């Protein structure tokens, strides 16, 4: 089992709809969870951090964390073509004190 | 967040040569890291750059191939030594400004080896 798993996609979502991105992780004692957005040819950009169970909202983005299920998700409301990118889930694994990235989900917003 | 300058932004190198990549931050940061991102892949941590001591390397990466320096709290270098086509990748510097804070990335160095 991979330490951080994401569906690679591509995930296609119509403009204006909700895009839902999912991530599972194996280290049960992980405490910090991050979503990065990476445009093609660019470096990853942090868009959300979440540390406790529940939802955290920032503009059109909502991160959801369920530590019991070892699951973190990112919702993008009112999706825009500019949201088309690869989204990387990253988990700070307490076990080995490092940030581990998933393989990323490629999201395409269809106008 | 800190402004991270990484250079060169890209380079094309000959097999067997070495290239040093620089990462400069506009403020003192606790942690600096070096990652590799191969085409179509996610990020793999190469090493943690420790200020004033030897870097901490991840499994599969060795100091002879990827020597790292961090002379102070704002600057680090990664050298890719004796390059082969398999080293063609994007190399990224990241920083953690304070403990247990998110990492932020430089713009990366796109390296191609002929």
C-alpha cells in the first residue's frame, strides 16, 4: 500500500460544478495535511492546510479531514478553467518526520 | 511567505558533467529541502539540508551523487554529479519557515542531460 494515495485522473468537471479530489494515507498518527496545486511546467503552490477533523473553507476551496478513516479531500466549488491543474495531496508523517506526496490528480475544467 | 529564488531555472548538460543548483530565501528559515520530480511523476524527497552539518539523505540518494551545502539559514545548494540521462528531471527547493509549518517551493530547475 502506498503511503499517500490519490486517483491519478484525469478528472473532468464542467465549469461551474464542484470538483472533488480525494486522498488516503497510511500513517494513522499523521497530524498535518496539505493540498498543493501544480500548473503544467510550474512548481507546486500551497492552497490548503488542515490539521483537525472536519471541514476548513477558504474561498471556493474546502478541505475535509477524517482521521478515523485516514482520508482527506479537497472540494472546489464553482470550478473555473483556471482551476485546471494537477492537485497534490501531501501528508506530514510523524513516523518518519517528512512530508510525503501523493502522485497527484490531474483536473480539467471543461468550459 | 518567504520568497524563494532558485537558479538556474533550466539547463541542458552533457553526460558526465556536474551542475550546482542554488536556492536563496529572503528570510531565515528553519528547514530547507531538495526534491526531484521526474516527468509525469510526483515529488520525491532527496534530502533535508541541515545548516552547518551534513544533509540527511533519503533512501536511494547518496552524498557522492547529490552533495548538498547549507552554509546559513537562507541559502542552500544541490549538486547533481556525474550526470546521466536518467538524471533529467525537475529539481525543487522547498523551505519550512518555522517548525510544523507548510513547505513552500521555489520555481524549480528543469534539467536535461544529453
